[in-house]
């Protein structure tokens, strides 16, 4: 399959995306806490030792606000715990489409009173479900029938199901007038970077507050501290 025929949303209109959680993301131990917000923008082929693979074009989303093209699929994953035990884990996929969306992400690891489900408010990010194994197997069969193997490093089968089979997004044709489109794109990038910088500054302030709280708890003799998210 020629690379030119692969699906991509990179030339689509860009939207400013953001997400807020309530309560804020729990932190058991910062050292064993992982956060990922990955946006998938399209497919590409990669030559491997055992054949040609279907891989992805992707971008890591930093902060709580970021520009993404319409039709991109975002994968959110978060976990926190200790070296041996994961206490909270969250996984959710979103489709970049205009609108305001609310929902809840279930805690996959928490039990009983320790379970912390997250409510969210997302701008231009619509939650979508993860297909079952039968649906993913059907997507993989289609990929392999085109002489490709699905990459094991990204959710290629899920992306194929939504983009190729369900056609939940359309791709814009390549731009033929970069000079005309350039200024508007640059302005959008400037605005997005300004928002990103402001968000990073807020996150840094929150991290400093967490650090000071952890130091304070450590200094209290004979006290068993339960690490929780500290709101700035």
C-alpha cells in the first residue's frame, strides 16, 4: 500500500482542545505516577525485519490545552501507586470534534472506598469507547489482508476501526496554497503556545506545592502520611 493512500487528518482544521478532571488526578507516589495524553493523526508504513508494518503519526499533548486537527484520536492513560502496586489507573479515548463534553472515567484499579472515578469536562474532545476484541480482530484482519502487520506499540487496530471502517472522521486534501494558509496557521500556533506556556507555569506551581507538602509530612515524626493530590 503506497504511503500517499494512508489515512491522515494532519491537514484538517485545528481546534483548541482542553480537559479538566474532578477530583484532580490522585497521586499516591510521584515516583511511580505516569501520565500520557497521545494524539494520533494518521497512519504510516514502516519496514521491519519481518515485513511491512502499519504504524502511526502521533503527537504527545502537554498541559491541559493543546491544538489538534479535527478527526484526531486522543489516548489518555494515567496510573499511580507504589513500586509494587498500582492503586489507580484510568484509560480513555477521545475524538477531536467541536463541542463541550462531560463524562466519567472509571478507576480500573481502585477497590471499595479506595476507588476514585474521575469526572471530566472536555472541550473539542468527544469520548469514544474501546472496541471489543472481536471488533479489533476484524480490523487486524483487514490490515493484514493489505499486506501489512499492525504495530504493537500503538492502538493501530482501534484507529483502523474508527477511521477506516466506521469513517468517523474525514481527511482534508493536501494544501495547494501554503502561502495563503501560512499566516493563519502561524497565528494559531502562537496562540496555542502562549496557552501552553501559561498552563505549564500553573502546573509547575502545583508541583512545587506538592513538593513542599511532602517535605512537611516527612518532617512530622511518627506520622504515617497518606499521599494525596495537593491542590494549588
